[in-house]
């Protein structure tokens, strides 16, 4: 009996020891996790600081180079250079009445000044000064001596393409993207990289590394996104030509907000090699790189320069279709579909007025205008666009955000992505009678569920494209005139208003070329009409939109021009027509 007692006491002692040891181990484990988190947080802050230091250093060195040049060449007529259109600039460079040095240093100085107000640059490409020494060998290039700005996600050798996320910092590109190579071959000088929103999939322009880019027409408004740095820099006069990218309106929205022209070409018309996406493999909604500039002729010249044998040989996956100047210069009357609103997205009074005024001008000029309604907008947004972009329930996107502080412009948009599937589906079911749009969006955020589900989704996208082309054929239209998101939003609204996106993102889904042209500005009457804005659903998002665009008097008003796939030149020709008619009407 005594032996049993001793054994039990021993067991009790061992149990206590084990408990103590386990508790100590758990404490140590928790401490290790805490130390790792603190270390990781510290590392992230240091990475961001190093990126900011690199930017500050490049800006400072560029400023010194500009001052040095101005001392040596004080007679440069900078004011004249900045007023020239791209066509006029290239002509003067080709004939030798302007030197590439004068032009680059003039635009460099202007960019540095614009950036102080707008925070639109992520870094100066100091290699541009070295490129001046060799640019004379490309005198035959269509863009000889032209300084070009590029969005931060275009690969440029030895520079980051962070897409605004910390995880991508300090991974400099090994070589230039194909389009940067082609620009250089055509004699252009890429000289600055421009800001974008965290993780690209947002139409604001702010990230935790480089901060918020603001609008050149009103510093209390956003420049739009995701090519918002480009929109702000060109709209502010710091660049004559830029390259952006567009997966949901990312060229067209900043063009609309900043009062410039922008083209999203047919998906696949320009090379995507070296254009860094936030994640790869998503095939439902395709991204397109494209030009941004002050006028349509500049977009056309850029497309002509990029669609060359050099690009076709560097990237054989691009169809070798050179720019068709005959179509761009055609004067044949067009049959134009038009809409003021798609019945789902938000159209502000100023943007609807823009459509009406342009429609009247086009009819006076001898074109035929016919009403057109896009097909099944609610279905396209929820079942095709959101489900396609976030087919994996945003898992890959959220992985890319790990290790980054979440930017305020993105918070409202991504917080629902973190919800578990069962909760998204439950909330979707409960919200259906109260808020049909919220219910449909939450359901779409649940992804496609499986590989067969993804194939089914891809097939549905193909069907939708064919149905839309058939609808165009029935209306017998050449092109489409439709609204674009705008005018420029107040800060922190873009991430909350995904319901506005069908106006632009629909044409990424369809792969149709689409461009934006500024046509007017917001008037006091537009602002008065906005006070009575109700929207189609009179729900949370309609109220939010009214707040987003309020206080917009004087801001740019734009329209969107769309054509069928591979008809990029016709799209540009239509944009040019709108631009010219608006100019004539102002005179």
C-alpha cells in the first residue's frame, strides 16, 4: 500500500512538472511569435523607409542636374516647350530646332515642381540623363527625344515595380518591359515612374509606401487610379506622354478625373511582357497597357510607335498588326450607339450632360446616333467581373498584402474579403430582401468554388462577349458613346464604390478598346442638380456616390468612346471626332 502511495505522489509530481514545463514552453512560444511579429513589423517599416529614401535621393539628384543644366544653358525657352503638343514637339525635335537635352531638362524641372504639389512620382529614372548621350542614334524613331513617364508597375531595369505592396519592394527588375524597350528604340526617353494604389485593384491612388496622389485641378480630390500618378502628372503639365495600364478603368478613370485623354486598347494589342500585375493567372478580366496624353493625336502617335516590328519580334504572342492610319484619318460618317446611363452604375448630372452635349454635336456633324443599352449589367458585374477577378475568394490578393499596412483607400474594399465563405454566404442570404446589391456582391465574393466552376465562369464570359457583339450587329453601330466614372471623387470613396465600376470595367470584360476624352467642366447648375440625385436603387451606394462627387465645380467632365475588338484605330478616330467638335463648339 505504501508503495502505491509513493507511486501516486511521483505521478502527481511529474504531472505538475509537465504542467509547469508546458506552461513555460507556451510562454516561450508566445514570446517567440511576439518577437517575430515585432521584428517583421520593424523590417516592414525599414523597407518602406528605404524605398522613400531612394525616391527622395532620385528627386534630389534630378533637381541638382536640372540646376546645373540651367546654369550652363540659361536661354532655353521652357515655357514654349511645355505648350507644344506631342506632334509639334516631335516635329521640332526631328528638324533639330529643339534638342532632346532642352526638352528632357524642361520636363524634368516641371515634373519635380508638379510632384511637390501632387505627390505623383515614385522615383526619377536617373538613367534618362545617360540615355541623352545615345538618343541621337534613334533620330529616325517616331518619338525621338520625347520624355515619357511610366506607371510604377512597368518593369525598368534595376528599379522596383512594387504595385504599392511591401512584399514586392527590393526586387528590382532584371530587364526593361517590352514596351519600355520599344519606347527607347523609337527614340523616347522614359524619365519618371508614377504612383498607383496599393495592390492596383482600386481606382484611388494611395499606398503605404509613397502616399496619396492628389488631383491637379483640386488638391482635395483624388487623381483616380490605378494609373493615378500618370493622370496627375500629365494633367498637371509634367509629362507630354505616359504609359498606364487598365484592368477595370485604370487608364480611363484617372483620364476622366484629371482632364486628359487615355486609351485602353484591345486586350492583347500591346505586349504585357514586363508589365507587373498584383497577381498572375487571372484570365476572366484582361489587363491592357495603353497611352495617356493631353490630346488624341498623341495617343495615336504613341500607338503607331508601339505597334512596330520591334515589338512584334520581342513578343511574338502579340498579333503583328501595325497601326492603320487610313482608318484613323477616315472622315466617313459613323453610326453611333449612345447611353446616358446603364441603369445600374452611378452617372452624375455633369457626366450625363456631357453625353447629351456630345450627342448633339455629333448629330449636327452628320453622324447617326441610336440609343443603346448594355446587356445584363447586374449579372455582368456580379457573376462575371467580381467572380472572375476574385475567383479564388481574393486569397492571392490577400497574400500579396501580407506584411503591408493596409492603406486607408483600400480598407473598406478588402475587409469583406477576409470573411470566411460560410459567413459571406449567410450574410448574402440575410441581406437579399433588404439590399439586393449588397447581397449579390457578397455572394460574388465567395468565388467560383472549384476548377469546374472556373471553367463554367470562363464559358459564361465568352457567351457574354458574343451576345454583346450580336447586340451591336442588331443595332448596326460602329462605335459607342457612353459615360465614364466622374467627376473626380473626394478622398476615401473609391474603395467603397465598386458599384460604379461597370461603366469602365465592362469593356475590359468584353476586351473592347475604349478611350476617354474631356469635353466640359462641372458647373454650378450640375452641383445644384446633384443635390436632388437619388440614383436607381436609392440605397447606401447611391447616397455614397452623391457624397463622393460633391464639391466638384470646375472639375473636368469626360465621355467614353468604345469600339469592337481590334478596332483601336476606329476608337481613336471617334475620340478625335469628339475632341474636334468640342473644340469647335467652344470657339
